[in-house]
């Protein structure tokens, strides 16, 4: 059955002080437990790969994530790896230069998994970027939330920023424009699955 969407963006639940730290260097990733089961494009997952470059992946069909070190965002959807993608802000971030990346399972009605990039700079710049992805177990919805961003960074314009979701073979997905996110007009996007694809049900 298709989960019933909950169409309202929630608050930015900051986990920068109490989340589990991922010791990620430049262009690195790590597989972590979700703390629950998340249904993504009809498949159930209990773990997810967290990439230093601003995205999550449930892995390719072989269970690995060959594309998790990719620095330049592809169009969404795209059959090139990484696939099975949840991407709040895919770009060439380098946590070795500053900031941190953490994750947390939150039991707080509704239960959810949160991955957060806090004050992480783009590889060619100094200012940090703060954003997160939240996966809601009961509804199957996803939220992308944004704090302070280095919105004027020319690398984001030159190479692009990947925001959206994509299924396991890269054939189906939803891409979201970065323009209103980079200038701070939009700070939250909520997507829910309609049985075929994820659709934006709220943005604030």
C-alpha cells in the first residue's frame, strides 16, 4: 500500500550536537543503520550510504555504492551511478576542511532518520554549508532542510547542484531546482511517494 502523505514541512531538527559523528574525509562515504525500515520506490531498506558529497544512497543492485564518491552532480534521473539516490545537496564538499557530518535515529512521533551536513565547505571555498535529509518511516516521505548555505559559490553555478531522488536503476526520479534554495527563498522541501514516483507536496 502507498503510505498516506503528510504534506507539511516540519522544523529543522538540528542534530549537530547529539548525532553520531561520521569521520568522513574528502570524497568518502559510510554505510549506517537507519534505526528502522524505510520503503523507497517499493523496496525496504534498513541501512543507507552517507556520502560526504551531500547525498544518501541505498546502493546499486549489487548492494554497493560505486558512485558514492562522485563530486559532480548528474541530472536526476540518470542511469549513471550513484542510483537509489536521496540527494539534498549533491556537490563537491570536503569535510576535512571543516564542519561535520552526523546521523541520528529520532523516535519522536513520527520516527525518522536524519543525516546532517553542518558547516561543511565546498572543496574550493571556505564558507560552510548546513543541510539535512530526513526519512520518515511511517509515511515514506522525505524532507530536505536547509540552514546557512554558501549560495554565491561559483562552483555551484559552474558544476551544478544535485537535488532530488532517483530509483535503483536511475530510470525514475524527481529533480528539484537549486535556485530558490541557494538564495534562501526555500528552506524545506517535502516529497512523498505516490506509488510511481516522489512528488513535492510542500515547500517553505
